[in-house]
C-alpha cells in the first residue's frame, strides 16, 4: 500500500487552482493562434489578438485570466493500492481549494442556491471520484465559470432520434447560447448512461486537449461534423461574427437503457482553464 501525506495533496491542489487560473493551457493558446490566422473578419482577428494579449498579461502580472475564477471541479482517479494519510482525500482537496483561492486572490463564487450567501472560500469543491487499479493518485482540475455553465443542458431524447437528433440538439443549444458563454467555446457532449451520468461524461470530455483526435474514427468524424455545423452558425468570437464560434467538440459515450437516449451538452468558455497532477 502506497501512502501519500494529505499535506502534499493540499499543497498540489492549491498550486493547481492558482496556476490554472493564471496560465492559459498551451492547447488553447495554439487554437487561438490557428483561429486568428483563419479568420477573414478584422473584428474577429482583433478579438483573438485581445484574448492572446489577455493571456500574456495574466501570465506576467499573476492576475487571473478571467474575473470569474469558477467553481472548483475535480475528476479524481485513486489507485486501489494508494491511500491518503492525515485526512480524507475529499478533505485534502477541499482544503487545497480553500488555500489556493485565498492565496491566489481568486474570486470566491460558491454560494447557497437559495439565500445566495457566499461560502467565503469557494468550497465545497465538486469532486467526481473513481477507484482505479494501481498505486497512483491523479487529480484533474477545472475552473468552471458561471456564464458557460448556465448555457449547458441535459435532455432525454427518444432512441429513434439517433445521431440526427443528437446533432440537432447540440447545434441548437449553441445557437440559443449565442454570445452568452464568451465564445469561441469548447463543447463537451455526453451521450448515453443515465440522466445523471451523461452530464458527467460531457464535462469530463472537456479535459481532453484540443489537439486530441478521438482514437475511434467514427467518433472523430462525428466530432468534426458537429464542429463544422457549429462554426457555420457565424456567431464568432465574443458573438461579434466570424468563422470561429467553437474551438473544438469533444464527445464521450456510454451504454444506456434500451428505452432511453440521454444527452448532455456542457459548454466551456474560451478561457478553458484546466490542468492535472499525478502523485
């Protein structure tokens, strides 16, 4: 049994929260540059110039990429031959969020859903945990802003609607969202499972790098088909028109009940802040 001190988990999670909110992931920056070169609209090109400048300023000043530093969302894989000593893993992650958001001067957005009273430290974290073989601990973090999360949806399609129904729903959701999620967006799509599992699939899919092509050729083709259909909407960066409404579509599938076709669309803003550590 491999043991990891809880203090190390706390330190690494705190660092992850701060760094992800300050530094734009390399794959997202690459996508900005690629999209800027492809745009024909001067306005769209200027939006990308400002997004790149914003990323540079955040990196040099230590200020957050966006004032909305999001809810702290984690996908955790805990090896069966690994344990955390000193406190529970959930407690360690939560303490890391509390410290990271305080020391990084990151906005605390977590509040009571009815009274709207702020919890004061951006906790509790949202933690999805899986038990996996081995003795390693992998923690993936996503700072999920409210503007993009509000544009996300889950539905239960009829099985007969099939792929066309999935495509129509995803494209219509992006059309209705318009400029609200601060495009260009990244779209996570979860298909199958159950009503509660499809949204988890969709959100976890957003952790895939934009440069990642799905290993299943059929899935890769479907992602490309959705991306092309979304970009044909012409919403463009920041909703000001252009060729780039979406930077990428990432899909995840799971078996579902023969009477159901669960579908979830998780919208991510252009500031796709995420990262992971392995201990």
